C-alpha cells in the first residue's frame, strides 16, 4: 500500500516494450531481467518481478499498444469503460435467470435420455 507522500516511477512505453522484447528474445527469466535493467535493486527484486509480469501479461493480451495506455485512476463514464466489480442484478432478474438455467439443464438431460 502506498504511503503518504510516496512517489512512484513512471516508465515510458518504449522502455516497457524494450524490456519485454529483450526478455522474450533472449529467453531471460524475470529475475535475470530485473538484474539487467535494475542494477542494485537488492531487496526490491520481487516488486520489479511483479511489474515485469504485469507488463508481459498486458503485452501478450493487447500487444505493444496495450503498454502505451494510461491505466491509472478511475475510468470516466464518457469513455464507456468501467472498472471494479460489476453491479448486482435485480433480485427478480436473477431469479428469472436461475429458473431459465434450470429449465435449460432439464431440457439437455431430457434430450440425452431420449436419444
């Protein structure tokens, strides 16, 4: 958890891409990559490993363009993106969906038995 007054390092998208590409091209482990790019990071190695894992996941899912997106803060309603837990369904809607799900499962079982 961040402490009051704590500052964080912002890495450029070019740096993130170069780290991930270098790691993948030279088949480096996360720890080897940390040692290469963050010399003298004793004690904080695990934090950098988690950061590289996050960058790699974003790179694999969204490509290099994903590392160029700003991901901090809340999503605005204008952008149409939402963050956090999805809102709960209305009680009546949830009950209807459960009933429909049960009915469909029964139909599938009936079809299996009749064929």
